[in-house]
C-alpha cells in the first residue's frame, strides 16, 4: 500500500512498480490490473493487513 492507500505491485525482474487500478475474480484466483495495462493473476493473494509480502503471479496480458 502506498501513502494514498492504493495497492501497489512491484515486479522484481522488471524493476517495475505500478498501482493496481482494478481487481477482479478469475478462475484460479484474483486478477489485478496495473496502471500500465498489465494483468496479473494471483492464486493466493494475502490479506491487505499482512502486506508487504512476496507472492508469485502469472502475467495474463
């Protein structure tokens, strides 16, 4: 979470930090749409109270 209370995702291999603009439920978990247009699917997204955490995600678009 950033100072404005918005969820932020950091992708280490790309050194990319983007705000989440949309959250939807997918077949295998939560799908987060980032400000740059990427869609990432998380199977086990932790509760916001337990962030920051390192989790794996699958890039959809």
